[in-house]
C-alpha cells in the first residue's frame, strides 16, 4: 500500500498566514496604544506596550515559517510628570515606591497619592481605601490641630506633633504587579519597606504617557496593518488566478 503523501503548506498560504498573524498582534497593540492615549491625563497612569516574539513553525522537512506572537504586556516604569496642586493631602513619591492601601480584597498598591480624609478622619485613597501607615494600621488625621504637613519621609504631622508615617514600599520586580482597577496593583510578592522614601507634599504624579509619541505609534501601526492587508489581498489574488489557470487547462 503506497504511503500517504504528507501535506506541505503552500508558500503563498504561508505568506498569508504570517501577514494575518502580524495583523492580529498589531490589533492588540493598537488597543494598548488607544488605551494609553485615553489615559494620558490619568493620575499616576503608566503606559503599556506589547512584547512580541517570533514563533517558529517547523513541520519537519517542510519549509519553516515564522509567525508573530504577543507574549506579554509590559508597563513603562518611568515616573510620570509632577503636577503641583498645593493640596495638603496630595503627595507624590519621587523615585521608586508605592503607597499601600487596605481594600476589602487585601492590600493593594498605588502611585496615586491624591488622598483625602473620610468621615472618621482616616487618610484614604481616591478609591476610599484607608492608607497604610508604616508599621501597619491606618492613619487618622486630627482635623482641628492646625495645618496638615507631610514630611519628605512621609510623616504626617499637625501643630500637635507627628501623627503617623505613610508606608512606602517597593518590590523585587515591579513587573509582577497585576493591574486591578482605579490605578491599584495586586501582587503575591512581599512588599519591602523603603527606609528613606522621598515624598513631596502638594503634588501628584501625572501619567507618563506622551500623547505625541503614542499618536505616532498609532499611525505607524495603522500603516503596517494596511501593508499586511495588502499582502493578504495580493496572495489571495495570486491563488485565485492560479486556480483559474488550472480550471482552464482541465
């Protein structure tokens, strides 16, 4: 019994598949770029990029084909631009670090230092979650003891004296932080206290997205997407003409 002939992919089909795989990755990258642009004014937002790799399809002795594949979303960890507000409870971390807040789902971490006080006088984040003090616990600010001051080490004080120190932590790898919602991050890694944090009162950290750069990136991606579509259309036309020639010769 004759051996079955092994199927070998048509080079034209491979070209279309490669172009299509590239389109799929570019579509996901476009979503990220659009999200970056939408958050260009979001406090402490950090831009994201798609990480790509080549996937080698190796069907034994058949021609090898490289496909594009996205493997991860990577955050830009550069600090966002400083924005002066003058508000006494607005604070910004200069350099590395995250504030810790206590949520119903456990500790979460954020760069957004736009704080306020709740009805009980506790220092809370924009999501209403209590800000964690160094050493644990929450921070209750006496509102009738004069102006609120926040030192460069994160110590909250009034005319009556120091109240508590805002906890500022970092992690062995910030890339392992999982984005949740409202600028909060979750992680299974243990936070490490920063011994000498640099906290600035009356300022918040803006987004690190550069809109002009993102718009340029979007235009580049759109042109590349169109070019890939032209490749697919051309290969489809070539296949159609090849089939028509075969039918005419039959």
